[in-house]
């Protein structure tokens, strides 16, 4: 038996890094790719002058993370900020698990500074300028999640729960996206995106081939990766319905959205209710996908006109997989209407959205199965990928 878990509300991660635009941002991306919800980001260096960074204790007390990811510095670079951040963390009152994934030359000293705090070390997430390496930290976060969140919170009376649970649900789904992406690339010759419209958040996963010219800090402050996950905490069907309709300017749905937030278990009773749910889903998927994809804009720079890109370029996506109850259980054609609108740029504003994508719905939640089987039953995982995305 294999399982994944949302850990009673999801894996809450605080990122403590050096500069907010580099290692703290890299840590945020790694935390998201590990199935976590980033609840705080603290930059401990780069402030300049004699300004001291704010204490970590109040920040962590307010954010209530399950785990702290400590990053900072490139390998062979300055060790001071990472080590000092470890001392600050030990003095902050934080008693939970820590994953250290910063300058390799400072890892041992940072580990010593953490003292008896439960912690592990992983390879640097930014080993050198222009490189983002999330894999080692992602594995360490998974182990800490199983040992300290699943094993340490007493979430089940079963002693063998930690052997059944293989990871946080979004982390497992991301692994499933990797498996499915390999199948899609081999059979359809393009990229993959997944849009999961939930009650509280709308998650977007993408597996794209990174343009070598964009691979590095020249294109972005933190290098892009082919596998990406974003979580939009203000876009959803129930708890986040009010902010979803407000973001989309659907003022006529504010009362309906408020009622859904007060009763998250509510289900549509008739066609009118279903139409409102579909409108909320369309708004959530549209804005989540745009935030993930970003834009391509022509701007005037010192060398003349240049194309400035943000987000993950989804234009080569050939398959969009929809997930979430509103898409699984809605009326016929709901996924095509919701995701069709979400992948359209009617005003030609430069959104890097899929240009030639088919749409399918993961009606049986096979992405979880793909992720759970990927490591030691790869053949079965590939077979299920063919079921979800037949050629």
C-alpha cells in the first residue's frame, strides 16, 4: 500500500536565505517544488550598511511553519551569512526541523550552529551563479516531512503510517507530472501543464524544455527549471471564492462566493448553481495559469528593443490536464470551457499561454498513482500515463 498526505492542511515551509532576489527566491521555488506551501521568506543578508535583519522568532511564530529551509551563498563563496542565519535560527525559539541547503563550504559550521535542532544538510540549491539545483533539497524536505510532520504529529494511530506515506501530495503529483511529461514529449512532441482547481488554492504544474538562452541569471534573477509548480492561495472554489471573484471583477458573484466560503462542503443544487461554480472555476484557472506563464513584452533597453519574459513559457504545451472536483463532476464540456478560456489571450496582452493544446481531465486522479509508482514500478507508471494521455 502506498499513500500521500496533505499533513492536516499541507506542508508549511519557511525559507531563510541570503538575498531575497537570489537564494531566498531560489529556496522559495525549491519549497514549492517539494510540495510545500511557503508561509514566510526571510532574507538575512544583502541589506547593506549596519542594518540588522529582523529577528526570526516573531516571524516564525506568526507563520507557524512545519519546516524551515535554510539557504544562502554559492559554493566556495562567503560563508558568514549562512552560519549567522543558523545561529539566529537556533536562538529564535524554533524547535522544529531544518533543512540546510546553502553554501557547501559552510554546511558543517551551520550544522554545528543549529545544535540540537533536528536538521539535515542537502546540496546547495544555488551551487553557482545561474544554476538552480532543487533535487537534493527536495529529497531532504521529503524525508523531514515524513519523519517530523507525518511521524511526529501523531496524525494516525497506525504505527506503520510513515512507511505507507511516500510524500506530501503536491510533491507526489509533481513526480507524476514528470512521468506524464516524458510520455507526452515522446508521443506528442511538446510540453505539459496541469491545472488543479481546489477549494482553497489553484495549483499549476508545468514540465517544459528550457531554452538554453534563457537558462541562467541573464534571463531571470533565479534560473528557470523545466519542472515548475506554483500555488495561488487567493484563487479557489470555496475558501478562496471571494478573492477569486474579486480578482476577476465578477462583482455580481460576490454574495454567492461569500456563501461558498462560509460553507466549503456546499454542492450545487441546480443548473444555476453549477453555472456560478463554473464561472468561479474559469476565473481561478485563468488567473492562476497567467501568473504561472507570465508575459513576453517588448521593452526599450540600452541596446534597443528587447523581449522581456517573466514566468514559465507555456506556448509549446500540447496537453493541459485539468484536476479538481469542479472539472471532474461538472456538466459535459466544463473542462473545455474552463481551460479553453484559461488558455486564451483574447486581448493579445502577451501572455505565454498554450497555443495548440488538447485538454483532458484526470477523472481518476491518476497523477497521484503515477507519482507513487514512479520509483520502483516505473513500467506501471508509464502504462497509466498512456491511459491518462492516450495517443
